[in-house]
C-alpha cells in the first residue's frame, strides 16, 4: 500500500525539491487517517491533564519569582535603614558573590 507521502510524490510533477501543483482534486482523494472518537477523547483528556500540570508549574514559578523580588526589596530596605548589619559581608570569603539583577 502506498503511503500518503508517496502518493503525493506520484501525483505531483517535477523532480528534486521542486514539485508541480497539487490540485484540490488530488488532495480530495488523499486518505488521511483520523483516530476513533473514543481515542480522540483519550488524547484530549491527556493533553488537558498535562496542560493543567504545566499551568500549575508556571503559576508556582511566577509566584516564587514574585516572593523572591519582595524578599530582595525587603533585604535592601533593611540594609539601607540599618535594621541589619551588612558591613564585612562582602569581605567574608564564605559568603557567595551576588550577581547584578537582570
């Protein structure tokens, strides 16, 4: 049995990467397999579940970023107002270097 790709190659004219026009009639004769409705429903359910997981992860990451920004601002405010002593922190070799924010 000829695959859909092979069928289109046979129907089209030309050689190499250049193909002649494929007509609507030729496309109309092309058989395209479609899963049964029950299988389509399984696929939809799977994709809905996976999409919900991705949405939840995205929301959690967004919330974590917001919290980190709040904590950063609070830390800067505390350092500027003298609520915490940051003198000597930069000289402490055990303290990790901090990259500039993007």
